[in-house]
């Protein structure tokens, strides 16, 4: 244990070196490549006595550090990847230092859940959502969707006088959706509902991804009063389209169903008076998924689930540790381990708490509106350049486009990403090969748009 003892004695020096390395990375992130071409040979034999932290850091820097890409930088427009605000970094470092097992708000020696409960309230305020939602932090949209839909599954069972959590699923569970994200479909698979077992709702005409309300009502009428789950979208992945939440709510007043909204990044439209109309009516949903490592700009892995408090009994029935007497009565002693999948959890809420407290409503309004402005600037370039074409209108922060000669799209994207100057992802939209550029990073400016579009012009003219 000599290395461990030495590291404890030299902890300040270790943290200073790591801190300086982090500063160097962040201060130069504009110049860091967005894609690495370096291949690293893997090792499989562990050093018998270890190396100590300083030497291990040196070897990491020698072998791996040059391969780390600027995925949290201003020109990483792939997937929907946010950055990390300074406040979020501070909160994340402290979450690691304090290393809390975040479960109980009181009574069991761990009070870090108090921070989490407060952070959920701050997010509800940011999104202008009512206080009758209960929430918690999970790893991402997949587990948030899983958590919400697991509670929905239990609700469906109770409509049929069954306890699916204890007895297992019996019979069919009807799920309806128009353009569900892959993470929601994955959640259906994990929940035993079946990734193929959802009823497809038509989308609206006119190059839309939003559900057609008339077709939705036709299909729910055909269920003859059977309870069902609706998965609706607050920002589809390709074109950031939104379902009509006010219309859905009117149908919810007439029919019996669980309404889940996947608002992984589109929910942040609520931060801006310019775009809040896109989520008007979402407060009436039974559950909502929101990713924090997207537009909140906190480090991976961070998302929240929101479930109406009136459904807490179904939630506890689904996730309680019923055979662990030492954990106490889940209905009397609050603990997050009875409300979500993980029993072991770090203090995921702390980076979110730091960034929310640091920048407030105005700060996030500015981030959202700036990113949308960058998307519109990039969209204008695509629309006006004869080499490119928009595949759909740019509704918020994601631009879906292709080359005029669509057969060149894949080759173009590979060459563009290989430059390391900008990163985008491939997609297929309405059967056409496309490219997505998603803007959710607080660092992105018009200078980044100019740099990226200059690279695009050079590559496309050489194809």
C-alpha cells in the first residue's frame, strides 16, 4: 500500500496537476479536435505493485489524452450533446469528493437527497411546471423513460385489478406513439412490453413528425375503453417537432390513458418566452423525461424523471426494495431507492444545483435563445447554398439537411468529421440520407458556424 500512502501525502499536488490539466483542456477546447484519428494499443496485464497516481496520470497523458475529443466543445453538433458550464464542473467535482450515497432526505445518516429534492424543485421552476410533479436524477433519457414507463405499466395493471410489479405482466399492454425516440422503445423492451408492440399513430402531413390528433383519436376509440400508454414528443430527434399537448389534454379529459412526454431536450423550450408555446399544456402529462446533460449543460450522466405525485403509490410498488427490512417501510421513510431503478447512486443532482443557482432563469433563457439563433444561422447557410438542401424546416435547435446530390451525403460527412473541426451525425429522414447538426452548447458562436461552413464548402466542392 506504499503508493496509496504516498498518494494521500501528496494529494494536494495530485489535485493541482489534475486541476491544471483540466484548465488547459477547457481553455483550449476551441482548438481540440472533434474527432480523433489516433489508435491506441490496449494492454491486458496489470502492474503487480501499481504505479501511483502521478505516474498513472503521466501514462494516461501519453497514451489516451491526445485521443480525447472536444465533445463538450462548441463545434460538436453530433447526437444532442451539451457542454459543461463552469458551475456544473464545480458541482461535479464536489459530488466526487463528497462521494455520497444519495437516497434519504433524513433519518438514515444521508441528507444529500435533500439537495436532489431541492434541485428538482428548481428545475420545475425553470420549466414553469407545477409543483405536483415528483422527480429524481438518473443516468439519461433511457433510464428516465424506463422509470416513467415502469410506473405507467403499474398504473395499467391497476386499471385491470392486477399488480404487474409483483405478479408479472399478463395480457397485452397498449402503447401508442407517432415518433418515439429509440430510448423509449428500448425502455419498452426492458419492461417486457415489447419494442415492436406499440400502435403507430400517423404523423401530420406537410413534412411533420408530430402525431395526427385525428388519427390518434380514431385509434384510441378502437381500443374500446381499454387503458393505454401514450408516448408523445417534445422535440423529435431529427426535426425537433412537438406534439400538440393542448389537443392531447382535451382527449385525456375524455379517455383513460397514461400520458408520457419525452422532452429530453425539447423541454428546454420552456426557458424562453419565444419558444415556450411549443410545450404549452405539457404540465398535464402524467410523466415527463428531461435530459440534463443536453441543454442544461452539465456533465454526463444526468437526466431527471418527473411523475405526478398522485402516482407515487404506483411508483413505490414498482421500485420498492420490499425484501430489505433494514431499509424500513418505503411508504413511511422516504428514500429514492424506492422510487427509481438504482439502489446505488452518487449525488447526480449537485452539478445541476450548482449551474441552476449560478445562472438562473435568465442565464438559461440566453443559452436556449443563443443556440436557436446559431441553428437558424446554420440553416440559412444550408438553404442558400446550392450544394445543400434542408430536409425539414428548422423549428428550434437542430438542422436536418442533406446534399443536393444525396448519394454523396455519407462520403461528405465522413470527410467533414475527419477534419476534426466539427462533428455531426448521419440520419435517415423520410427515407432520405441526411445529416443532423444539434446546437445545445453554451460556447457555440457565429465564429464556429463560419469555421464549420467554410470546411463544408471546401469539402463539397472537392467531391
